C-alpha cells in the first residue's frame, strides 16, 4: 500500500462509512500524490462512489478522515474544495441553464472574476467540443454532451485535484480518446487526477497508480506496474511448433526457470518461475532440440486479469 | 470570497430555478387575474349598489389579491427549493463546490423568499393601480410599502414550513402536499375554534386558534393596516384589528423554528443521492 506522505494531495485514512447496518467502507486508506493519475477500481457497489462522495464532504465518515491538499472537506469545504474539480457519474445538470450559463454560475461559485470566467468559458467550451452548443439549454444536450460539459465544469477553477467518477461513460470513442489525452496532459501539468472507472483498458492506458476496492475494503493500492505483478501468479510463454515431441517437452521441463509445460496440439504453454521475459532462452532451447518454431509469445498480462484475481481474493505475490 | 458573496451566488441561482418553472409563472398570472377580477366585479356591481367611501379600496384590493394564490405560490417555490436538488441529483454538484451548507441553505431560503416578495410586490402594485383606475383617487397610499412588508412577513409562515418539509422529506411533492394540507387544515380548524369561542366564551379555543399557522398569516397585514389608519369598511369583509405584536411573534416562531430544523437537518446529515 502507498504510505501517506507529506506530498499527498489526497489522503484517505481509515475511512469507514455505514449505511444503517451496512458497512459501505471498511477502514479504507490510500494517498494520492501530485501529478498522479489514480485509477480507482471496483465492481458495482464496492464503495467507489461512497469514497468519492466522502472525499467531497457530501457524506460524513463514521470513522477516519479525508484530506484534500491537507484540509478536511467535511470541516472546511470552502478551502478544501477551492482547488478541486469534480465530474460526477452520469451527471444531471440544471436544465434551465445553457452550457455557458452553467459554466458562468460555476465560475461564480469558485469566486472567479468576470474576465477570467469569460476566458475560461470560451477555452473550455472549445476544449470539450461544445462551441456550437454553448448557448443552448442543457435540456437539449445528449448524454455524451452532458458528460463533456461536466468535464468542462470540473476544469473551470483550474483545479489542482480532479475527481472524476466514470468520466467517459456515454462518450463516443473519439471523445473518449480525446479525454484520455486530456487527463494525461493534465497530470503532466502537475495536476492530480483521480478517476473511478469500470473501463480497465482506459485505466491501464492513462493511470500511473491504481486502487482497488471490493465490498468496502481496499484490496490493492499502488503503482499500476505493481498491480500487474502483484496479482499475476506466473508469466507464460506460448510457443507454436511445427511438431511437438516428448523429448522437446521433457527438455523444456528440466530447465531451471520453467515451472511447468502444458501441451495443446502443436502449442506449448510454458509456465515460468520468474516474472521475466525469457522468450530468447526458450527459443534457443527449442532450436537446440531441432524444433521448428512457428510463433512465440509472452502471454499478455492485462489489468483485467489482475483485477479479477484481486476481486477473487487472490494472493499478492 | 466572503459569506455574503457565496450566499448571493446561490440566491441568484434560486431565482433562475424558481422562475424557470412554468407553473410558478402560471400561478403568478392567475393571482393577478383573480385580483383583477375581484376589483372589476367590485367596481361593476357592488360599488354602484353601496354607499361606501371607496377612497381606500386599494387596501382591500391588495389584501384580497394575496388570498389563496400567494400562500400556494409560497408553498410551491419553497417546497421544491431543497428537495428538487436531491431528486435531480444536482445537490451533489452544488455542494461539491467551495461553499458551506449554512451558506447554501441561506442562499436557497433568501432566493426563494425574495422571488415570493417579488410576486407580492407585483400583486400589491396591481391592487393599487387597478383601484386607482377603477375607483378614482385613493387615500392613505403612503402605507402601501408598509402593507407590502407586512404581507411579505406574514407569508414567511407557509414559505418556511414548506421549505422545512422540502429539506426534511427531500421529496418536493410530499413537502408541498404536507404544507398545503396544513394550510387547509389550519384554516378549517381555526374557523371552527373561532365559532366555538364565540359561542362558549372559552378562551382556550381562542388561544389554540391563534396558535395555528393561518391566524397570524391571514391577519397580520390587516392588523398592521388597522394600526396605521384605523378600521376600514370593506364591501367584502371588514379589515379587522387585533394584536399585531402577537401575530408578529407567532410568525417569527413558525419561521424561526422551521429554518432551524431545516438547517440542522442539512448540516447534520449526508447529502442524499439522486433517487432512482
């Protein structure tokens, strides 16, 4: 788990939340540092949105504490949330406003002066591709447009911390890619991005760190490179040969770094004892035994594999 | 940004929210139409039959205009003020901004109440203008601003009750129906108790009747008028005199208690999620 450091922009310590008798969060702790893109993963009902709503001071924790830039948002929302941008999951925005009017109002809530508001509105409306829709009532927007406007609203105060709950839901693939780049660029500018998402591919592409929650408990918190290692028992090399012989199999099984070999037709699944790319060594062994190699692949390790294993309660290796 | 500025931002938001409602606008039009109808009817049919001085008829015009519609508008504006934000999921968006819950509820209350005051201002002005047009020069017009303030103050009772239910129940329809139910029940019970008091002389009936929310709401402005210019003869019903201080105190108690309950409920509890 990440240790809570003085660099932390978001600090969640020992957070516990009950809904009646139901324990929605059970001593959840993690810390997010400046410039990280933190992916917060978990199945439906795991406690992701409860965590986010507690981070924003919308829910009061039964135990534990949240600090945003060192300030508790439940106790001092004015200062804690001044540097926070929040885009909720499938937002319902005020339909009596146009997109620009809502941005104007949101800018006022952050205390931005008139000139800054005007500049920000023009810049952000353009950034999210709503230039022609800015003066139209939000009631006429599609789901994807509302989502895009919600992202623009979250950026109006030039936040240090962006909290996004499923930010690309409802967006078309082009917009999704655009926003992925946007979040990556924001982190490069030193902003901290906290994303709750079901889209593991998206998280794997843009996040530097990952937190996984299941049934209210954190099951993993660390760099994305670590999560793949932590929940992957072994690495596997798949070799397709012209012909598989018993001599070939027994030869490979005797190698120090091979754990086991499974045969499926003319394909070998060679389980490795270490998490290393040993395709070079394996191909040499196959050539030594006069094998004709058709293909050789290191089995791709995806965040999905690690995620599913983590949720099943798999041990971290 | 200061407390006042943050409250002012929410107040402005509440204006937009309330006035975006077509049925609030429809009720305002209905209130003015009803008031016009009464004064036109007075001018056409009653004025000719009665030998009453009509130089202060504008007071009747203004007070009759408040009648049913203004409490109804108050209940509707206040009943949706807090609850709609929960029902639509916009409370999350508003309260995830740098604002305290006290600033938020203050802005909401003042925003809604100022919209109501605008409506009351319009109906007061309509009453005066129509009276001038239909009955000729009017006297005692200098008390019109005081009458407007008295009407606004008396409307605090049902506005605050509905506002409180809006936060406590977090369901707009339930809040409005409850407040309107209390308005109707209080009116009926108050009438019954007044009759019982008149027939039996038992003061308890009078005390209870005065403690009900409709007594102060409907009488405070009349008591202020009679205090300022004496009892008026109205062709519809007399402008009664009474203990305006007691009425003012009862209004303050209802409004104060409602505001405190709503604020405590908001501050002490979680911001509930959008109802699915």
